[in-house]
């Protein structure tokens, strides 16, 4: 499944999650909040976040194609000089 299909599937899960969350919590104090949280949870669970991030990463590669590496961490070396010889 490519990213576009994955994103559509996750958006459908978002809509279903919002509907289910509202139906489940409609008698509570904050039904819309619970519905939105349920929708987001289902969106992430069905790969929506991964599809969005990979799509954004591809678009960034189109804008700046010369960047091929990502820096994942820096290493710092600290040398202590005591001021005495020997």
C-alpha cells in the first residue's frame, strides 16, 4: 500500500473514530473532545502519522534535493588541561 492509499485509509479511520467517539460519549460532559481524541487515536493507529511524515519528507527532498544525509546526533569531546606538565 503506497503512502497516498495509506493516508486515505487513515483519514477514513479518523472519520470513523470521530463518529464512534461521539456515539460512545454523547451523554457525557465533553462528547466532542472525546470524539476528536478517538479519531486522532485511530488515525495514528492506522498509519496516518507515518504517511503524513513520509509525504512531507518527500516534498522536502523535492525542494532541497542536495541534502542526502540527516544528522542524528552530535558528539562533543571535552579535553581538560590542568596547567601542570608531568
